């Protein structure tokens, strides 16, 4: 083939081919060198475990010691000078205002309050749920539409079938005086453990005397009352002074919260002494239903005598204007009510004349002291009762 044709056939001359071959070899050599260099670099970057550990410790020392020291003694002094050198701001206390008196966990020398229930085995039995009761659920939802200013949380559980109805039952609500139920459980668990007895007495000091519900606020100072008297009036009269005395008896709010965590309840907590007008103490309808079930059924949580005593208290609650007002004649109701301006609630166990037994918890957020809250609870109770006894 002529030279011109060969050049045309390959698209370039022989000189170009030689140059191209040379370029390809140069590119291959260069690529090999780069790859080899990168592999060596990767090998060089692999650090020994000891070096990683030392680096980690150094950064921890920097984060927990050097930086906080620099911030407290240098940065703050420059940007926030003060003539009051002896006054120190506790940033941890600002971030966790209850840490000095309300804690259940500890980390790096600091005390915290945690709402999580991190227990290996919860002391309370769970409610075994079967299927939702759709007809009852729909009836309760339709009722709520008639009360647009009310935000209800409802939980109903049937002992016989395990069927249930749930309207925002896992949402956290203020408890008002319903928080006295877990306090009562803790008191009787302490009695079962031999820490004190129902016959032990406590003096009513000014430290415990408080306003709100109950008549003990008007009793003579330093008069003594038995634990039985305090527990009964805490439930039947919803006495706030008696409640504060019993909280102190079992070891303060911290002890009550620690006990609640051991039960496996995540949505319930005691954050302030009674009365709790701001609604800081909290629970969920589902948590409250589980507590009621365990009072009634769990022989490992409470002794037989303690369970009977608690149910006796709850069977003589004076406030019968909420769930009980919607029950039929002859029904037995063991319960506890709660009432503050923004929340109204009732929680208990219903036993019908034909032997039907169910747990019902109704809590409503409402405009301050609005009558719509009470009306909703009564009508919801009527609907639930009529459905359960049919």
C-alpha cells in the first residue's frame, strides 16, 4: 500500500504513530507512579490504635477542660466584665434548674432529670391490647367535634376481651391531682417493704401546709396524723397538704420519680409540690390506665392488703361529677379526679351491675375553667358505659 494510503488509512503518519506509542507509554508510567504513590500514602496514613487513643484523649481534654476554662476565665472576663467578682453564674443550674432537688441520673459529676424509663425489667405489667373498638372510637371522635374548644385524651380498656379505644392516649397531659395515684402506689410499696407502717404518724408543719383542695390546710400546726389518715384524705378529699407530707415520707419527688421509672412508665413525672396550678406534673392516659390495672391485678407489685386498701380509698372519692356522673345506676367506680384551670380529668375502674369491668381514663385540655371540659367528660362516660354494657 502506498505511503499516502497507509497514512490515510490510519488517520496519522508513521511519525505520529511512534509519537503516540511513546505518549501512551509515558502516560502508563505516570499513571503507575501516581497509583503507587497513592497506595504508599494510604499506607502511611493508617494510624496505630495507640495514636488514635492518644488523639482522642487529647481532644477530650481540650473539650472538657481547656475550652471551658478558657471560656469561664478569659472569654467571659473580656466580653462580660463585672465588678462583682465573687458572684459566679452556674451555667449548669441555668440549663437544668431542677438539678439540685429533682434528679434521677448522673453523668460526669453533674446531676440530671431524665424522662426515659431505662429499666431492664419493668415492675408493672403491660396492658395486653387485643383490637381497637372502632364503633366506640368513632362515637368518641364525633363527640369531640361537638366540643371544638376541648382537646381530649381518652383510653378505654376491656378486662374481658382486651379490646380498647384510644384518642391521643399516649400524649402527655398535665395531671393535676391525678398525680396522687402514683404517689399512693409508692407509699404502699414502701409499706410493703417495711420502711414504715400505716400507723406511723407525721406532724403537719408549715412546710407542708398548702392551699388548694383538702381541709388539712386549716388544721392546727404540729398536729400529728397517721399515714393511713394522710393517704385516705389524699385520695378521697384530694388533700394537697397530705400529699406533700407523703411525698416527703417516701423520700421527696426524686424518690417518687425514680420509682415511676422502675415501673416502666415513660410519660409520667412529678416536678413540683402540690398544688400544681401551672400543670408541671404530667402523665398520659395510657400510663394511668396501666397503673390502675396493676393496682387491681399485679400481686408482685403490691401485697393483697395494700391493693385492697388502695381500692377502698378510690371507692370513696367525694368528687362524683365527672366520669361517675355518666355511669348507670348501680355501677361501682374506683377512681381519682384532677382539676386545674387548663386541665380536667378522671381515671378509674368501672364495674357494671352485670359484672362488666373496664378501665377508663379521660383528660381534657380546655380554656381556663371552661364548663365544656366537664360536659365532654360526662357525655363521653355515658357513651362508653352504654357501649360496654350492651
